[in-house]
């Protein structure tokens, strides 16, 4: 898989891609990552890449020309532009993108990018959440990391498909996890998890995921099919925890 990153700040990626799962994906040639310095396509001696916005307003806008020059001389993958106004990135989209052979990511900075860049070159506009960052470098890094997890480099592939937001996790937030020792600082691992009864453990984890999702992300229930048993778990939680509801 080829991933091209079009950025004004290529040095941002020097440390993040040298460690962890992204580095593994690169070393194992699952991902061919190209960091493109868009200042090389800037105008004049100072390689200017931005200009004032038409209509006035604060900040500077990245120009159309620098991206036009790049795409005139380079292969275009499935092209993503990061924007707060794009569709919110979800696990289903990450999985879909991980199956592409070539992705190009356009990273904005300053006040934004000339809209004609998105109109002409982007196949999709993506947002990573309802907040504003200084540029697209962090969203792109986040997406690369998420894609890397699908590139067959994990020791235990099952861990990918059982995580929160994966289909195999039933669309719920993941239950709490514990490891040894059983007791520390007056906190104990729930007895059921060390009982060895796998059926009871599965039921406990399902209930824990339901309650966590209800408390933290109740909006997710609109996309989850709940059984009568699931609903009873939530109702019981409400009855026993009225002050937290």
C-alpha cells in the first residue's frame, strides 16, 4: 500500500513513524509512506505557499497552485483532505481505506486551503472530530496508525477485530481489562474474571460494555441492535444507580 502525505511540515513525522506499529508496517513493506514537502512547489525565492483570503478575514489560505503542480507530475491515489466540515472518521471507513492500494492525504494548515483544491483533487473530505487543530498532520498520523493495524503485522490479528468499534465487538465500547496482581491499592479484579467460567465471563463483559456505552456514548445505541436481556441490564443499572443517570 502506498500512502502519500502532502504537508508543509515533513519533519513532524520523523519521530512518530520511527517507532511502533507504523514503523513495523514500513519495515515489513506493508506500507510505502512518502512524506512530500509542499514547500518545494511554492512560489518565488521564499517558496510561498499561502495567500490572503478573498473577502477578508484572519489567517492565510494555502494556494491551489502548489497542489496543482504536485498532481500534474505525480500519480494520484484515492485522495483525502482533512477538514472539520468533512464526514466524521469511523472504524468502518478506516477498514475500507486500509484496502486501498494508494492513498494521498492533503494536509491543510493556517486558516485552511483554497476550496478549489478539495473540489478538483479530493475524493473525500474527512473530519476526526468536532474540534479544530492547527493542521492536518495529527489527523493524518492518526489515520496512518489506524490503517497500519489492518496490514497483517500484529502478532494477534484477533485483537484488531475485537476492539471497540469493530463488528466483532458488537458495536459497543470495550469492557474494562485487568491483569496481575489480583489486588493492588485496595482494588480487586472482579471475581468472575478469575472464575474460569467462560460463559459467565462473556456475559459479564457484555454487561460491562453495555453500561460503559450507556454512560459514555449513548448515541451509539442508535446503530446497535439490543436484545431484551441487554435492555434489562441497562434498566437494572438505572434503577441501582439513579444518582449517576
